[in-house]
C-alpha cells in the first residue's frame, strides 16, 4: 500500500486533494453554523428563561395586588357590617375572610421571593412582606377598636344612652329646668351627629354640648340639691362614656387612615415589582434580537471566509494540477514532432505524476525502437 507523504502535496491523489479541499470548506461552514447556532441557542435559552421569569413575576405581582384589593374590599364591607350586625358578628365573619386574603397574598410572595433573590427588587419584596404583616396588625387593631366602640359599657347604646335617658327622666315634669332640658336635647343631637359622621369637628361640638348640659344642670332653679347632684353625676358619666366612645372611634379612624396609607404603599411596591418583571422580559427579548443579529453577522463573516478559502483552493488545485498537465501536453507535442530528447517533468506520485512517468517510459521505448530500427538499416 502506497504511503502518502503529508509534506509533499504533489504526492496526494487528485481525488484526495479534492476531497480534502471540499471537506475543509464544508468543515469551516459547519464550524461557523455550529458556533452561531450554539451562541444563539445558548443566549436565546437564557433570554427566554429570563423573559418567562419576568412575565411570571409580573403575573404574580398582579395576583398579589388582586388578593390585597380583596382584603381592602373586605375591610370596607366589614366597616359597613359593623353598623348592621354589630362588631362581634362582623369581626367573626370578616376576620376569616381578611386572613384568607392575606394568606393568599403571602403565598404569592413566597413564589416571588426566590425569583428576586440577589436582585435590586429583593429589598422591595422584604418591604412588601412587612407591609402585609402591618396590614394584618392594623385589621386586628381595627377590630379591637370596633369592639371597644360597640360594647355595652362604652357604645352609644350602652352607658351613654342610659345616662342621657336618666337625665331626661330627672328633668321631666319639673319647672325651671327648660334650659337644662334644651341642653339635653342639644347634647343628644350633637352626639347623634358624631355617631353618624365621626370626625374631630363633630366630636368637639358634642363635647361642648355635654359641658353646657352640666352647666345648665347646675344653674337649674327647679331642682332639689339631691336631684341636682344625681343629674350632675349622670351628666359626668355621660361625658365619660362619650369620651370612651370618641377614643374608640378615634382608633377606628386611625386604623382606616393607616389602611389607606398601607394600601397605597403596597400598590406602589407591587407595581414596581411587576414593572421590574416586564422590564426584565423586554431586556431579554432585546438580548435575543441582538444575539441573533450578531450570530447572523458571524455566520456571514465565516461564510465569506469559507468562500475565499474555496477560491484559494481552486487556484492552488488549478496551478498544481492543470499547470503540470500543461507541461506534459507541451512535452508530448514536442515528442510528436520527433523531439524524443525533450525533458518530461515527473512531479509527485498522483495521477498527473503517473501520467508523466508513462510518457517518460513511452519516450524511452520510442528512442529504443528507433535505435533498433537504425541498427537494422545499418546492418542491411
């Protein structure tokens, strides 16, 4: 078996040369395609994952806001239910509903936390977790405030109403107590106004009216000393009961204000988390586009390089094969004209080299045949 020398190109068969050349060209193209495809698939995979995570983060943010909106709605319904069914029944019903809303929100947060771990959004998620805890604490505080507001001892239907009715009964049928009776009615209307529209202004008017009631009781001329003392005690009890009512209602108003602040803060934080997810998704899509364009440029570059390599190989093959064939054609033409001493170049061991060797042997055979013919003629 003939051993091919790797250091002498002319020793390699033409078929092998062509095979090597095309294999090299296709190899370059395959390498380019492989590199480009690998780069695109790698970046596209990671970018698609980032895009999916961003969209998932935005979806979880919307889910979180939905659960918190449900909690806010339930608290609004709870405040209305307190007036209709009383704080005890309303608290029993809506405590379960609000806690279910907050548990669902925490479940969404549990999925968000690992997605933003180590990112700039992690601090916002921690802030959101604290806000949800505060939200629950404020609801418990609100429920306690309503309970204090509506108990038999401090509610409007409890000690306050009892003392006000006792004052009205104590003044009934007596003369010289017209101003005190009018003061009782005024204080009752002011208290009812506060009960309907609890605010600092209505609380102040009711407090002033109750103070005026005590003054008018002291000034009433148609009362005995012991009756006046009893009515004054009842008035002071009514003032104390109203103070407890306003204190409890103040806690309700404070909790309501805190809820509004919390809801706004939670909504803002959730919107930022969702926006961050969308930004990540858009950035990932941009990465996919940029990487694809870069890969296309790389493939085109290497394709051009492959084409240039192919052209170079054509030039090399042309010069190494057709040039040698041309020299053999010239030698054979000269031999046909009788120049049997023309030099026949034998270059390499490929097909062209074998053809040169055949021509060289034929040249030697022709010279020998002519010498024999000349020898015969000379002998004749």
